[in-house]
C-alpha cells in the first residue's frame, strides 16, 4: 500500500454510513443482509457503499451462494494505522523551519 491507497481509504471513510459499516465490521464478518437491517437505505445503495469500501481495499468481500459476506482487511487497517501514527506535528526550532518568519 502507498499514500494513494490511504487517500482512497480516507475518501471512502468520508461518508457517515460507510464509517458505521466499518464500525459494524470491527467485531467480525457480516452478511450484507445484516448490514442492510441497520440502515434506512435500499439494497442498491448498500451495494454502492460496499463496492467503495471493497475497491479501496479496506473491506474484503466473500460470496457464498447468493449472499455476500464482508469483513475488514487487517492489512489495510494496519497500513492506515501506521500511516496515521507517523503524522506528528513537531514544534519548529526557534528561528528555523518557518517560511514566514
């Protein structure tokens, strides 16, 4: 994964429904029908949200019969966490580092 992947994940998480879906998946795999029960959205809308989450790599999709089962991708979560942990706001050294001084 790289910064482009992080950008796609962040864009995918920019929707409240998708954030809630990720939260729901944090305790394990769920069938799409279970996810749909939680929201006041149509099945095509849920499919759109799930496609966005799968396409960015944050969610895995497994089909069994006519049902889709979704789970979080631990590798993507680990990469995202590492990326965010590396974002540190450092105090500039006095008299150095600022372009507007």
